[in-house]
C-alpha cells in the first residue's frame, strides 16, 4: 500500500497535462485549482458520461482538473442491466477520452450497497435467493470482469459505496447484508485488488463525518484491516448544504482516518445553496411545498455568493491543513448548469459549484485559490 500511495503522490506532483491545442500546459498556482493544490493533493471532478462529445467543456476541464470520475456509466446498474449482458460502450469511450487527454480516472463504483441501486434479480437465481457464497461469487466475477478490462488505466476505484446505515444498524439493511452479512465488503476489495493490484481502493459514503456514522466507518476500517483486506482510502462524499457544513466533524474524521493509516478522498464535493434536508423530514411532510421552491432562477444574490465563497474557503483551509492525509478533492459536476442538484431531490435552479452556467469562475473559485495559496 505504501508503494501505491508513493507512486500516486509522485504522479500528482509531476503530472503534466496537454492543453486543448495539444501543447504542454502546466497550470500555475495563479490560474487553476490543480495548480494551486499541486504538491498537496489532486483536484478532480465527477463529469457527465458524454464528455467525449461535449467539446465545449474540455477547456475548463483540462485547465482546472487532473482526475475525473464518470457520473454514472461504471455503476453496476449501467454496466449490467440484465444478468450476464454487459455493456461497455459508454465507459470504453470515457476511458479512451481520459487516456487521450492525459486525465487520470476514478472508477465509480463496483458495489453500490443499496437495494434501490441493485437490481432485484442480482440477488437471485431464477426465483431462488442466492446464499452468501453464491452472491459473493457472482459479485467477484463481475468485479474481475470490469476492473480487468481497464487494468492500468484507472487509478482508483470506489469499491463499495454507501454500505453504512443512517440509523441504528451498523450496515444498511439490503439483499447484500441478508445474504452475505459483512463479508461482501471484504470480498469486493479482494476481488478488485486481484484484478488490478496497482489500483488504489476506496470505501465511499456520505455523512460519514458525522459522529454516529463515523464510528461505524471506523469500526468497518478496523474490521477490514484485521482481515488484511486491501483498503487504501476513505471517501467522504462531501455533499454539503450552505450554512450547515460540519467543519469540526470533517476535520476530526480526517484525523481519525489518518490515525488508522489510511488516506482520505473528498469524492463528490458541492454545497447546495437551496438546502434540501427538509425533503426527508417528518416522512416527507414538506415535499409538496418544497417541490415549488426555486428561489434563485436568475442567479445568486451577492450576500449568498459571499457566504458560499467563505464556506468553500473554510473547507479548503481544512483540506490544506491536513494535506498529508488528503489524496484527492473531487467536485461533483463541472459547473452549475450540470449539477445533479438542479434535479435532486426536486427541480430547481441551483448554484453549488465554483463555476457558473457560462463556465466562468464565481467568487467561491477565488476564495478557494486564496485558501490554497496560504501555506502553513
């Protein structure tokens, strides 16, 4: 694992991208996120699967970011829509685009440990439910097929996504847990490592910086380490809401993960400026009201732009302070117009990222550069 991390650090520091005209273009600290973070951690972005056809997005992508995550096309439900029928057309094009343009890749994700993200047929053989050994064998075979296909081309994999429970249970109740207990997690990491021993392997989740879920995550890490499972990093998704970002808990989580000898990746960063928490409150009591809420269709007011900038700056100050533990910070979507938060959990015009719908930097962008320019 030390060798893998050392190589990744060297690549992050020495990587020289090509600009849109094919010339060597090493961004400086003054003109890009990736340049400002150089020597600390990589700056990445989750992007639309159709990026090979979106030439209008290439200049921004290649100036600012060095590592990319496909938004959907490598998820299990996209790869295999019926048993045994694998469709690699879109991920193949995504990988070819990244390799051609000298961008590194995060594979996302091998196992999404939720029943609403796993086809019901996956747990069965005909009408019979698979037992744990059978389900683990099916999963291992599928992981080998996908990871081996892109061996040497994908730098990191989100191996297991969102397995921890949000309530009182340890693991989220699912067909995975019913059949396999906790074993599917370890088996997924082992299979990924067998298929590509040089890839860095990540457990990824949301709200895992909050105290109760963090304790479950630390328990999972210790369990996997005791089994000598090849786990290299923990992903904090980082889907935050403005004025509700748990800064202290984020910092404590980074410290706790580092103590266990792992790296941290911030895997899906954005800040929702139209907080969505009430959508799930009181069994959906407020959903009818929220479904019509669209307060910023023509852009953010200046005071909200400033608050967004200040909160992004505070986040990146924490990341910079703990850069010895941070491997990567990836935003989720390239600019405001492409953000998933324009549609989830209801349709509204959202502004959660550093670049606006015209792909121009917002005050938050300058605030992040300033935070990264401050060296302790």
